C-alpha cells in the first residue's frame, strides 16, 4: 500500500518539475534573444549585469516580456539585488508558483 501512495505522490510532482524546467528554458531563450548571447552561455552562475549586459533598458524589456507571457507582476525593487541569471530565473519560478497557489 505504501509503495502505491509514493508512486501517486511522485507522479503528481513530476509535472511541476517538468513545468519549471520548461519555463526555465523559455526564460533563458528570451534572455538570449534580448541580449544576443547564445543559450549555451546563459548559465545560472553568469552575472546578469556585468556578463549578460542587462542594463536598465534591457531589464524593462525582459520584465515586460515576463509580465505579458507569464502573467506575473515583477517587483523591480525585489529583483534589484539579483546578481546572477539563476537567481533571476528562480525568482520568476517562485513568483509563478506563488501565483498558482493563490488561484
């Protein structure tokens, strides 16, 4: 009986992980398009301002895309401390998950 219960729990978790992975790829693709940096160079530990070159104008472009495509509101004050691509992506995923729980 316990094995079946674990399988059910695992099956319910898998789509969330896949969804997060798909969203991560989508966000990286957009960052790549906006900055013209190849996707394979857009790693989590890359510095978003210094290495990727997202300045205030590009950040507005990224935030606009995120808000339109993902349906979340990005608090510019909260992301002002974000230093790396992975931190930005994790922030967006957390906001998406928070919005889904509130629905």
